[in-house]
């Protein structure tokens, strides 16, 4: 897939790897038992990873019912089921590292991976929580790696009425939403009229969370 992508000057070369987690992860505790961890630039060689994923993932354009009509989903998608090989060895390494770091707290491994391709500022995802399945009733975690040009991920209490938090994520950044975050908060990637390049997000989830 052709993309108008500008690499980061801070992404040193094409050598792929993962930095440490541990003390490098910054946790912010939110209301209602939710929390967010951020680890900037966790993936080195993230720009090369972006290019590989853009090229090899079998991206799909989907259409969904929205109120009384069918509309295009404003991003490209690919979901990797439990046991399905991931499209790049670095993603397998990332899942193992996340399991090692969060396994005791989460109590189970990350099982699936959902990939979203935001081609430009017109692509987006509306306010939502990952509440399909167990995420709607239980505390859980969703870990997201962002590669490509940074986009703003917004967080607010479910239903609004509270502060909106913003994280600009790209070029190998990691964010993990945990505790009650999927039930009591919601997140979005808004459209933007500013010129912006493409971004891919990789979302790791436990079994039964969508």
C-alpha cells in the first residue's frame, strides 16, 4: 500500500527492538478505578515497522450500520484471532514482553491483536470503550502500540462530564489502558483538518475482550 509517510528523526535507523518497560512506564491513575500507562518510544525501528505493516498486512475496508444507513468505517482494519500468526516478528516479541510485564497484574496473557490503519486526518474512531465481551463487566487491559505519524488519542469519563485527557501517540509509543478504563472511561481518535500522515495502531487484548 502506498503511503505518504514522513519518518521520525528520533527513530534511529531500521534496527527493530523493544526498550525496557519497568520504571520507564509512567502510570496515571484516573477516577473510578481506571488507570493509563504510557511508555514513549518503546519500539525502536518503529518507522521501518510501520512500512512493513503497511505493505504486508491484508488491510480491509469495512462498512457498518450506523443508525438508519450503512457507512464506510473511516480506517482500514485487520484482526488477528487467538493463535493466528502475527504479521511481523516484532509484534510477537512485543506481546511476550507485555505478558512478562503485566501478566501478574492482569492475571492472564494478551491473546489477540487488532490493527487499525489511519491513512490521514480524515480517518478516525469515535468515542467508545472496548466493552464487547468481558470488557463490559470486568476490569481488563488493552495495550496499544502506535507507529507512524502521531495522532491524538483522547480519554474522558464515560458519557462525558469530566476532564478530557490527550496523548499524542506515534513512532513506537505504547499506551496501556487498565483497571476499569474500558467500562468507566471512553477513548477516541478524532478527525483533524491539519495535514497529517498515516498511523497504524496495534491493540493487544486478552481473550474475550473487544
